[in-house]
C-alpha cells in the first residue's frame, strides 16, 4: 500500500530519503541519468515535508540551493511547495509561474 509523503512521520521520511539516495547512487552507477533525476526530485519533495512552510514568506526572494546564482520569488505557498518566479543571473524575472519544493530554497536574498 502506497502512502503520500504528507502521511509519513519524520522518521519515515528520513528512511525514504535514505532509500531514494541509494536508488539514485545505483542508477548513477548504471548510467541511468533519468532514474537519478527522478530519485533526486522525490528526495527533494520528501525533504520538503520535514521542513516548515512557515519559515518561508510570500513576496520574499530566496537563493536556489541547486542553481548557484539563481533566485526565486515566492508568490504563495501551497503545502510544502512555493509557487513563484525564477530570477536569473541578470536579475530578469521569468514569466512562467512554477512550483518548487521548499527544500530547494536557500537563504533569503538580500
């Protein structure tokens, strides 16, 4: 029986993250890049459920952990996903609204 991450305890989430890390490492050894990416995305979503959405604020801009130089401005938070707009290296704001797990957001941009 499959559960949603929102149903997991913190301990179960950490176990799941560990399993996904192992799966990603095995997939990487086999050269299966798409499988690695899937596992990494699942890890980020599971990790987001271990965090508090209250630590992030609407209209604030945060650095992106996985993309050095890029930032993200939050329009709103829905569960453990921040919806907003990516800001590139030239401080140009994307026109596309997107959702990112809060686990991908780093420190507030100054």
